C-alpha cells in the first residue's frame, strides 16, 4: 500500500473507532492506543487521572518502540478490521 493510501485508510480506521458507541475490551484499547500514538508520532505522556492506567499505557507504548510509523498504521488498520469483522 502506498504511503498516501495508507494514511487515508488509517484515518478511516480512526474515524470508524471514534464513531463506534459500544465499549471496547481494555486490551484492545491499549493496543489501539499504542499503535495510534506510534503512527502519529505522538509521544506525550499518558494523561489519565489514574496512575495504574498510565502505567498500562506506558507499557503498551514501550512494547511498540521498535515499530515504524507506517507499520503502526498498518497494524492499527488490521486491528480495526479484525475487530469489526468478528464483532458485526
């Protein structure tokens, strides 16, 4: 997939997640969080008011430290597609 196509598909996947109204499993949300942060090159500190959630988010980010931005976008897209494939 070309970089421009990847960006468009990634943004569509983000919009699909944001439009979904039912709750997601916590482990799925952590994976999405980590790959989204990596894909968008956003390394701000987790900002939850609960320290345990920040710890889980930090750990999730650590696990994707060696993934490129394009790889992170593709994994995010795959996670979203697989989630909705098996949930709908």
